[in-house]
């Protein structure tokens, strides 16, 4: 068995990036461009070694081969690669201007050939693979096979592992009488699954005094990450079906937000925390943070329209074992975010090309969330949004002209507080109505396009 068989999708991406780095490329993973989400994008930084080349690489983890080829072709890179992670039942060749390679070593071989690297320059793929494999912990079945664990117990243990990896898994909860006196603990989780994982040294228990319970904590995050990627690969067709049923907009919104607060979630236009702050919050630290700011704001503006689809999508993620409950919230499996982003990137690219629509929705989101500008914090937030989006006050004035004609706001001026809102509730309702009308009209115009 080759060492590459131990690698997950994330390992492949890291290995490709490292190989390119050692051939003097400045590398970016998860690179959003006009054609979608590219796995790895490298720009030459040493003319004498890589001849000013630009390299685009797709790894066929969640997309089919032809979609990967189409994506790298749209990148406009000097050299375009698709790296396979599994055997392919067809002849491999250069597909016009795209190299399809069977593994990481062949990727390096072709790279050296096109760059005309001399034989004296050391090959790096074997070293990179060794480094990745040393960090690779294997998968859960390797543990199970050694002890002959039955399949039904493997399924239960794997589900507990992914749950604890994604969010909290409560195994025991305190029992109390009517007077609040402690009566011991009761099992509310799967004790058998925990015992199996515990004896394998993969999990332990920690006390949560606030919630009066004991929850499972992972000892080995690496095994859980491997299991997560294996699980996504297993159910990827079901995930595609869920996205088609609920819509790419709801899927992207869920991937951006990562967490669904069942009782606390509001369905109003939102400004992403990653837009307002240089560092992403824990809640919004995801693979889709590289999205253009205007696209993120535009999709977040659609949240009132997506309530039903958004909730259905989260329920579907739970059913697929891609999201798990913890107290009052549901959190998405971290690896699922990237898978969703890859599966819908063509839709996002199409949406991004409809520049006027995206800009209008983003502007309406800014108007909804920053006006009235009656505090220094609101003024600071507005300025940050204008700086990051490239919008100007004149763009906002166009939006407010329509609201002024409806008698909801004064005329717009070019200094704080910019405008007086007469009835804030009516103003916000009107903005949402404009968002709904705008997107509804855009969908009708694009029907069948």
C-alpha cells in the first residue's frame, strides 16, 4: 500500500502547496477567483527557477474530474494540474492544456518537466509525503480491525467521535431531586461507544459544572479529522442532493455561519463578523472567509428570504451526520464547510458575475445594519464597510433616495449622521421588501439562464 493511501484531502492540499513552495512559488490555498474556488494557486517568486510561471492545482476530492479540469482551465494559469486521489477508470493524459496526474510524485515529475528543472535540483515529493505521513495517525478502522470490533459498534463509536469532534457530546448528566439535591449521574449518551473509544485512547471525560454534566473530550483530533473526511466522501452525493433541494444560497449561508442557534437565530440581513474585524470570530472561522466581501454581504442580505431553506438545510446536515447538537446550538463538521464551498463554487461564480445584483444587495445590507448612524460604533462600522467594499457615500445616497420618496427618511447628506430615519421599524421593513423584490426579479430574469 502506498504512503499516499494514508492521506486525506487536506493532506493532499498541504502536500501540493509544500511541493510548490519548495520550487519557489508563493502559494495560496482555497483561492477564490472569477471561476470558483481553486484548491491551490502558486505564483513564481524566483525567475531563474520557475520562469515567472503561475500554477493552478485542483485535487479531485469532492468534484468530478471534468469539473476540476474546467476550474483550473478558467484560472488562466500558465500550468494547470488536476491531482487524482483515487484510481480513475480511463486513460490519463494531458487534456489540451491541463495535466491530469495520478499522485503527488507524478505531479512533481510533470512540474519539473514543464519548468525544465535540472536533474541536480533535489526532488522533494518523497520528503513531503514522508513528513505528512509521519503526522498522519491512520483511521479508526485500523484500530477496530486489530480487535475485531463488530460493524454496529464501529458505527456507534464513529458517530460519537464525529459528534465530540464537531461540538460537545454529553455522556452523563447530574440527577437531582425536587430540592436540588444531587442524586448521582445518569447516562444520556452512548456508554458502549465511549468505552470503546476510551480504551483505544482516543477520548476522555471532562466535567462541565455549569451544565452539571460530563462531556466527551477528544484526545486524538487527528483520527477524528481523518474520519470526518472519509465520512464526507461517503455521503457526498447525498450532500449534493441536499444542496440542490435547499438551494446554494442556503448552503453558502450555513457554511459561512458554521453554527445555527436554534432559539436565538434571527432572520434579518446580517453583516459578517469577518467583514467588520481583521481576525475572524470563532463562529465564523471557515473555509469560505476568502469570499469577496461584496458576495458575503449580498448573501447575508438574503437571510430573510432563506429562513425555511436554511432551517431545512441544517436539519439535512444533521441527518447526514455533518452537524451535531450541543446545548442550544448546532455546529457543522469543520470539514463539511470546505466540501460545501467546493460543491457550490460554480453557483457562487455565476452570482459574482451578476455584479450589479451583488452590489445592490450588499449596499442594502449595509443600509439595514448601519443606519441610523447614531453612535460612534455605527459610524466606525460604516466606514470599515465602505473601505472594504469600495462603495462610496454616493452609492448609499441612491438607496436612500427611494426611501426618502416613501417618506421613511430625510434627504441624504455627506456627513454624519448622513440621514434621519423617521420610523426605524418601518425603515427596516422597507429595506427587506426591496431586497425581496430585487432578488425575485433577478431570479425571474435569470430563469433558464
